[in-house]
C-alpha cells in the first residue's frame, strides 16, 4: 500500500511514496486546486497505478482520473505529449489480478 502525504510543499513532490498519509485519509481534501493535473505525469506512473488499483483507498477515483488524463492527453495530442511507447509502457505497468 502506498500513501501520499502533502505536508510542507505539495507541488515539489506530490507523490513521494515515502510519505504515506494523504491518499488514504478519507477526510483529507486535495492539497491544491487542480491537484489531479499536477499528479497526472508519467514520472509518477507507479504511484498512480498503485493507488488507482487499490479498492481500499478513498482517493482511488482521483488517481484513476490521473491515469485517464495521461492516456487521454497523449491520444488527443496524437502522441505529442507522450510517445506511444511510453503510453503502452504505462498501461503495461498496471497490476493484473492473480
């Protein structure tokens, strides 16, 4: 389980996997406006997919939206924001059911 905390400056490192509080706190609000846009980045793929696939996480939908933003932006821009192979790699990182 990965949890994200946004203490101090959330935009500097919004998905530091060592900080494990925010994503699993059902009462916590997003740390900044348009937080999903800040997190929707392929460099955070592992964290995004871990949380988006965790049914126990109260912020699961937000991270699923981040995954859709990454893929949708790439497709909409005809792979100018991210290359096709990067999106395929991102998609392949998702956890498969046992």
